[in-house]
């Protein structure tokens, strides 16, 4: 494929808008979490938080080099000096429903069985729905010390969609 140059490239870049859906080919998944995508001869990039609503270790968990996919345009920065260091930022997750918003509709107050996914100094994260994890803080655990992989019953005590946070408490008092 020929790479657009000069006025043709500039016209293409100026035509891109926030929210546009574009088709591109994944050309490189970098070790540091950035995915490079070729859009008809123009390079674009996508940071790991834009790949999926679900936590990922690497974009390679979802994407493969050489794969053609649809993306949304997040931003376009055109270099003033025309040196070709223009920047197009993309998102893949924007094309999919946000599981946190779906969970927020009826999650508050529910008692659920989840799986501990990560231990942190202040508690543990528990997967409570597909693509949704909540924090079970040490302050509410009492003597309970769940480990990664443990199943645990929790009650959803708070949901903040903007900050993407779910607060949890053990479903049963820690003494029972």
C-alpha cells in the first residue's frame, strides 16, 4: 500500500474526527503496552487502557499483529512543521458496552460470589461480574485473608461509575 504524503496525508488527517470509526491493521504490539495500527498508510497508536474494559496484561491478550479491526478515533494531533510526526490515538474498547455501567444498574446491595484476582497492600480485588472487579478493603475483612484464586461471597456496598470503583464487604460477618 502506498503511504499518503504531503497534501493527501494532511487532508486525510484533517478529515479524522473524535468518534470516527476507522479500519486499521495492527502492525506492532510493543512490550510497553502500546499498539501501533496502520490506517491506510498512516500510523496510529492505542494505549493499553483503550484496548479493553477488562484488565489486561498485554494488548496481545486481545489483538494479534496483522489483524484488521475497527477502532474509534480519540484524537488527532497534526505536527505544525509537517515533519510527519502526527499523532492519532485510537480506542478499541469504545466499540463495546462498558460492563461497569451495566453492573451499576442493579449491582448495588447485591450479594455475589466472586473470585479474588489480585492482592494489594490495602485489601484484595474480587471479580464480581464479567469485566468488573471490586475492592474488598482490609478494614472490612476482620481476620479474613483471602488469596488470589479464592472464591468469596461479597456484598456490593458502593459503585462509582465515573471513577470505575466498586466497594465490597464480606457477605457474612467475619466471625461466622
